[in-house]
C-alpha cells in the first residue's frame, strides 16, 4: 500500500501561520486516510471531496491518495 500526501504551501494561509497550517494539513490527511481505509471494503466510489485537503481559508491546496500495491 502507498499513501501519498501532497499540498501546495504557496498561499496566504501558509504565509500567516506556516507551521500551524502544515499541522492542519497532516491532521486532515490522517482523518481522510482513516476514512479511505474504512472504505476499502466497499465497492462504492468515494466522493471527490474525500481526497481534498483544504487550508484554513477553505481553499483546496492538496490531496491524499491511498493506493494498493
């Protein structure tokens, strides 16, 4: 299994509080990875929003991917 976490740090939210924003991305990623792991036994497609990471301003800045293999 592979877990990929990617987010862009080039916006105002990261300028205002870089370390706090990175911490927020990792907390979100942890939550979304748990959801993805629970979904693995399901044959359903997850909603697109389930893999997006949002900054504190509500902007999409990244994504997570949980891959088999």
